[in-house]
């Protein structure tokens, strides 16, 4: 039966790495030479068991252009931190050089101190539009707190992006499976 | 081209029930699952938040105090609130999957790593419901803080459901 959620790229960490790229052509971590392109308007990233080698570490993200992460200070975002043990937080960033927290918020090294989620990517390959990402995530953080995040992000540059880079704020990304899908038009 | 969202099973409310077991749905075939949930109370006045528990690898519904949960409640007629949260509970009372009354509801749920015996099981949900004729949006998360193999999920209410369906998919 034909379907509408199509796997484009996937990378499972078998040994710790400082960063990974989903899509990005020949710069992609999987070696599949996959890219975010005009085949689909909307892409989805599924990730699970995302963890780091150092305690209390963030996993941030950036768009890639021709396989190279864009480090310009044009990353904005806002999200709600959904917390099980205290009041929820509103968090935002403006003109940062990365999308902070997006794949790991204070990821720990204790039992199941990992993060999982589903993110949607919009207009990445459209050269005349900004790139947008929605975030839905659940985790146990470095303080053993069960926590979630819901929000939206934008990279305020109208350019064609071909992938997304994920990187640890310190040390390495130690675990996780990261999968990029296209949503069929 | 093959799809990567694969239908696993569907569970339907038949008769008037307080509990719906979706058993034998998690396996080593997928790490991540997507469920659609729509449940309707049997009559007016039977209104409750939809509760969840996980089912272990022997088929037993887990009632130990191992669940953390939190949801953002977004009522249409007043301010949003974040007080639906707790740790170390024996049921997921506010997991974000919504509220069922006699007008029904609709929600979706992702479940991460249920079959991994070395990992906690993580859930993330969102729903639209009506509570006393007021629209409620909910976004929630929950964690079963015990590393063990989970094979299913139980939905239940303290009142009665008269109809409804849960569909289960694997995200390959």
C-alpha cells in the first residue's frame, strides 16, 4: 500500500560524536547522501534515546546550506517547558547562533536521562521563505526530572536549506536514533 | 513507495465500559508508536479526564507508583493553567490525551521505547476536548519511571464510555 510518510535519512549513534547532520547531501552522517529538497514541502524528524556523554548538556541544532551549518545569528524560538515537579516555564531566544535546547535540554548521564520527540520542518528548501520548525519532546533530564517541551522555531533567512545539524553544547552526543522523513505532497 | 507509518491494530469500545486495554501492540519492530484516541462517555454528566496506565510484558496493568505526568490545560473561556502535574503516581491522570464527555474528544499520543527493557517509557500527547461545553486544548507528557518491557496501554475512566476507538501505528 502506498503511504505518505517516507523515510529519507537515518542515523543511529554507535559511538559518540560531537555532531550529526540529517540530510545535507554528502555531509550527512548516514552516508546516504540524502538531502532536504523540493521533493517534499514538509519534513519530520523523529528521535529517541537522545543522550550525551557529559552531564547537563544541551543538544542544539542549526540548518545546513549545501551541507554546511549556518552559524549566523538568525535563530529565534519560543516554547513552553512542561514540568512535572514545578511551575511550567516560558522560554524564548532571539538572534541566537543556534536553535537552543531543540534536541536535548540538560540531558543527563543517569538511568534513562534521555530525550525523544517529533519535530516538523517547514519551507527548508524554499529559497524565498524562512525555515520553520515545530517541537514536541519528552525527556528525563540531568536532575531526573520528567519534563516536556512544546514550541516553535524560525531561522530568519530566506534561503534554501538542505539539512539540519544537531550538536552537543559540550562533549559528545552519546546515544540516539535520528530519522528524517518526508511528508508526501 | 512503502510508507513508514504502519497500522498495527484498532481497539473499539463495545457496550458500556470503564476500561479499554490496547494489549500486545508494542514489540521489537518499532521504537516509536503513534496512537489516535477518540472516546465518548455513555451519557451526559459522565465527564472525566482520560486516565492511562501501561501494560507489562505479562499482560498486567501496572498500578505501581511509577508515573510522572504534566499537562498544559488550555480552556477557551479562561486562562491556561499548569497545575495538572505530579510525580510518583499510580496512574497517568493528566497526560494530555484529553477529557471525555458525551460530546466526545480527539487526541493523539506518541509512545517512545516501550519495548526497551533498559529504558523508561516516554509518552507525549495532545488533544481537543469539551469540558462542560467549554473547549479544552491539552498538551502533555508522561514518563513511566521503571526500566522494563511494556507491551500495551490501558485507557480508563471512573465513569463509563459508550463508544470510541483507539488506532495504533508504528513509526518505522
